[in-house]
């Protein structure tokens, strides 16, 4: 009798475990997690082109920062608050969280402040505007698109920025 009871409990535990695992696989939204960036038309293109370039540029700037910090005697990972691991998956694609977009903006702004006359400045400003646009901060995005168009008129990014400004004006 005890053996039968043991087997029944054992079987019940194994049938209940997958049900509990399904519930555990969907994490409850925590207050300290960033909210997901809503998908819009053209998000695939943005993810595959612009965000990849932004992410690469941010990684390069963070590497430069890490080299500087390491020389100062502190390792980069210990010196920087690393929130870049927070990403959201939607439809099998990696979407940047608001934290990651904000971190990208901060990193690109620091790079611009360090070297405002850099050949990468128009690209950095354009990417800052793109990140602001994804965060829904249209006024800030418009400001950076304006800077690109006015300060760097002979670059391909000036044309892109002017197109974005025109599109923003048309949607209002």
C-alpha cells in the first residue's frame, strides 16, 4: 500500500512539474525591468541595419573606455554599471530594451563630447537621434537630426537626417 502511494505521489510530481515549468518560463514583469519597445512598421530593417551599427559603435566606444579605465587601475567591468545584457525577444528577434537604448545614447554622447570634430560625429549624432526616436523622444530625436543636417551637410547622414525630419513633419 505504501509503495502504491509512493508511486502515485511520484507520478503526480512529474506531471505537475511541466505545468509549473510553463508558468515559470513566462517571467512576470518586474518594476525595475525596462518596458518593451513597441514594434512598428520597418522595425526589421531598423534592427538589421541601424541597431547593428549602433550596437557596434557603442561596443567600440565602451572598449575605448575600458582601455582607459583599465590603465587607471580598475577593470572596465567593475568600473561601469553594465545593464547591456537586458534584451527583449519578440518574434525570435532581439529588440533593444530602453536601458540599452539609453546606454547607447550616453556612450555616443560621451564619444561626441570627447571628440566633436571626429569623422564619426555625423554617424554618432544620427544614431543618437535614431535611439531617441525608438524611445519615443521625438523632440530630442528631431534636435539631433537637425544637428546632423546643419553641421554635416555633405555627408550621407545629412540626407538621411533630412528625410527623417521630413517624415516626422509629415506625421504631425
